[in-house]
């Protein structure tokens, strides 16, 4: 976590995530996440990031797996 700012029910978090792949590679990327809160619960979650920079760090094997799967494979 680099910075946290709040204004009323809105919280903004500047943070870096580190991803670990089964093949041994790691990826670090900075995100800005905004949470809108209501009654102590998150009612809206928005992430802002540079998708090209982030995905550009992924190992080729992971991108191949993503290309072979449908979007439904990556959601709940």
C-alpha cells in the first residue's frame, strides 16, 4: 500500500500487487482501487490500471491458456 485517501463513503487505495505464476515468473503492477462504502460494506469496487503494461509482463504460457478459455472460465 502506497497511499490511502478517504472522502465520506469513498476510499481510494494506491497499491502494488505481485502475482506469482506456476511457471516461476512474477509480475508487479500498481493499481488504483476505489471503494464506495455503504453501511460498512463495499457497494462499488473500481480498479484503474494500465492493462497493456500489466499483461505485457505475463509469461507467454499464461497468455496461451487465457486465449484457449472462454471469458466465463475467469469469472464466478
